[in-house]
């Protein structure tokens, strides 16, 4: 199989999962990618699990929607989306998905009611680690198989350890482990186990109070059937994520901590044999690294005093920006080396304006979908003064 | 009520805004003011690296406070430690605790249920707040917690109310009420929202302030990080804007950021009556700002009343 490219990703994949540290702009990248794919004529859905729901803000759709909502036709056309292309957005509500699973899996209406009214269940997202991620996977599966979308892009939740998403089914299952259940749901176990459960029950009664302990027990009893489903699904989900139509995209900013996390993520994904598409280096100054330094020659002969002093002050801003641009280029090269032959390393500019509205997203989408060459490192020059003059000449 | 007069500070904000750096800078500033500072982060139940430890050149931090720098102790808040302390406080020693806590399923249960995880963390925080030295003074005068991303902060600050709703009586309820007596008291505790002078981070910061209010966690203020310096006069700015339209050059991104930062800052100040502390943008190696120089700027701010 030839190496994955961003264009192929947009045109061919059915699921793209964007991963990365918090604050690297995953949501923006997910939305821009979706926009680029919709422009290419695909029916795209973006799911975000970010509690702050930034994507909804950027795309101007309401929060807390039961179903995905497509971008209104006139707004879609304004950003270059034509039929059959379509861009839909949805923000995940774990409780809603969980309720859906409960209703689907349980046949006894009285049991369903008891579970939905159980106080522990009402706090289920606070009770079960990985429930949010787990429901995201469940929802993803549902949307992919619905046939309504050609491509589903999942924006994973930000966390210090973004990896949690990958093993979320395992984590949910850990909590719902039958051995844990036995703590609360006495079975026909041997006598030693029964004695142990009684001790634990006693401790829980002291710590939680008898009423709460009983409610917890009821929750576990009612949730047991759901648990079996969750566990059974785990293998299916793993297979789904390793499949041909799925790609993982590692998003990072140039900040060192974010890059380190991306590398850690990459290693982990390889261990888990997840299909990695490549890296996206977001908010990079690499694009601007070929620009000239502010120099008197950029001004007309008869430039005003104000222009001259403004340009002089601009040099103070330019030097660190140039240095950062060079560092970002080096980083991009490293990302390319790492993905050689297997995937791609793409770079997105640090936009002067905030990427918070459709127009800005559309700018980024252009960067993502164009086949133009990405910034390259210039061969090192011998002398600084000369190179500044040379690049100024080239620019004018 | 100044920063230094309060016992506990939760430093929060979304990923990538420099929250840990700000927490470390606040700790340095408080230590310079002569306070015994405890700087803590929430330990990942699955292990992982220590963001605070790294700022002091070490890989890991332990649940037991250890010296990090002059006047600064550091530790990792650990749910399991909190659970142990809690169980020991409700059940007088003996084989019962040992049997219960040695149970693997119970341990897994405590780790896998997030609210129980938060409860352990909260109990650990409480025990550190109550710790006394030999003279009977608080061992840690100013306790600064680098909180993980937004959602976790609200999970922790809303925990006492959730638990009290589930368990209105009993030892855990007592512990939660004690937690509230610290965290909901503006003379003892404050949350600080770290954000950037950009449109989305500012709107998220405002959202987080609303969230804190709904959990009755008093907010100390907003710390606006990486505010770019503006060296230009108005005429110069106009002239540059015209010039840049025709001729791209280095410094352009920074120049445009100055303008958008001013708009976002004004928007933030208009929407909140809380103090807004501005920290300048300083680029160190690897796009990370040095906490130490930020402490110079924070020192007078944390001493003043706010």
C-alpha cells in the first residue's frame, strides 16, 4: 500500500480520529478537515466530545442537539460546499447515548425505568471512567453504519493523557468487571468469597451509609446486562478501529510538551496496531519562514517618518518570529522523517486572526486540501547580511 | 482579601494556556513573600509524567510533600492515598481496613469510578490543608493546585454537592461538608482561570467562570497569559497595516496578534468584574516561557488586595 496522503485521507477514508494534547487546536483541525472533505463532495459529520463545545461555536450550530445538524445550504455555499457535499456537526452527550443503549438492550420496561431513575445511574458519567469516551465510540459506530455519511471525523476529548481515548472500552470494562460486580451483587460464590463480600459490605456501610450502598448494589444489578453488551462490543470496536476505512491523525502544536505527547501517542498507537495517517503540525510559523526581515528597502524612497519608525520597531517582533519559524521547520522535518513511507506530516499556519469562524476554518481547509508544496527549508547561506538582502529582493 | 491570605488556590484553564507555568510562577512569588508553599498536581491514576516535577528538573512527584525549591514543597495528589486516609479516619484501625483495602476489585473500583477518584483527591487535599507543624501552625500556608483540564476542575468543585445529594449523612457526608467549608469560603479558597488573549480561550474562560459559580467555588480572578507587548503608536500601527497588505515580512503574525489580543482583553474585562492579571509573552526555548521571570510580575499582584 502506498503512503497515505492528506488528499487520500479526505477522499477515501470513512472515519478519521483526531488525537492530540489539549490546546493544540484539534477541534479547529477537525472542523477544517471536515470542511475540506465536504468541499470535495463528501457527506461529512464532525463529532466533538469537547465539553466546551468549541466546534459548535465555530460552526454556528446550537448545542445540545439530539441529532447532527447540517450546515445551512446558503452558509455551506458561501464556504464552497456544493451538492452532494455536506457538512454536519454533532456534540456528544454521553448520558443521551447511554440512555439509548439502556433502552435498546433491556427488554423489561420496569427494569429500564428503575435503572434510569437510580441515583447512581443518573451520575453515570461521573461514576464510570471512560464512559464519555466509550459512548463516543458507540455513537461513532452508529453514525458510520447509518449510511448517512461518507466520512465521520471524531475530535477526541482533551486530556493531559490523550491516550485514554484509545483504551476507553477497556477502561469502561475495567469498571464493569465482573469481579467488581461481585463486590456488590452477591452470587452463589464459595464461602470465603461470601465472607469477604460481607466485610466489604460492612466497610461500605460505614463509609457510605446503608442506603447508598443499597442503591449502588441496585445499580450494579440492573446494569449487569448492559455490562455484558459493553464487554462483548469491545472486540468488535477494536476490529473496527484497526480496519481499512479508519485513520488516526495526530495533531500537535509546535510547543515541546505537545510534540512529546504526540510522539508518545504515536508509539502507543503503533503498539495497538491502529492505522496512523500522519501528523498535523498546527499553528506553525513554518509558512512564514521565507519572508524577508523588515528592512528600509521595503519602503518607498519618500516614506514618512512614521513608516520608518514603525518598520524599525517591527524588527523587534520579526527576529523572534523568524527564529521560531526556523525551529518549526526543523520540527516539521522531524515529523516527516518519522512518518516517512507510512504517512504524511502536514503543516498549518498560525493564522493572524482567530480560527473561530467559518471564514477562518475555510482558510485552513484550503491549506489542507491544496496539493501545493509545503514550506521547505532553504539551504543555509553563508552570511547573514547577504541573505537578508537576497530574500528582500526576491520578495519585491 | 489578597492571594497570600488565602489557604488554597486552584489554578485552572484549558490545555495549552500555560497553566502549569503560571502555577509554578505563583508558587515562586508566594515563597518570595515568605510563605510556606505547597505546590501540587493531580496524579494520573494510570501513572504518567509529572508536569510540575519537570519544571523543577525531576521526573516524578510523590504523594508525600518534598522540597522542590526554597520555600516550596511539592507533591502529587493521589486518590488512593485519600481513600486510605478516609477509611482510616472512619474505621478505627484493625484487620477490617486491611482486608477491605487489600481487595483488588475494591481498588479497581475506586480507581475506575471518577467521582470516587475525585473524592480521594479531595480528601488528600483536606488532610494536607489540616496538617500542622510542631508549633501547631499550618504546615503549608499557601497551597497551590495545578488542576487538570477544565472538566476535571468542575468535577472536583461540584463533587461535595453531588456526594451530599447521594449520601446526606454519614462520615463521607461529613468529609464533604468539611471540604465545602474550605473550598466554598472566599476567605480561604480561590480558583484562578488561566487563559490567553484570544477570542476562543477568552470565551472558554468566561464559560469556566460560570461553571465555577454554579458549583459555588469562589473565583479569585483571571490570569491572562502571553499578552503581547505593543511598541507601536496608533499612527505606526495604521501605517504598518497598510504596508503589510502589500509586503509580507517577518513579524507580521506577531503584529496581527497585538491587535486581536487587545480586542479579546477588552472583551474579557467587559464581561467580568474579577481582577484580570496580565502576564507578558516571553518565549523561552521550545516555545515555553520561563516561570521564574513571571514570578517577578506576579509578586506585587499576589500581595495586594483583590
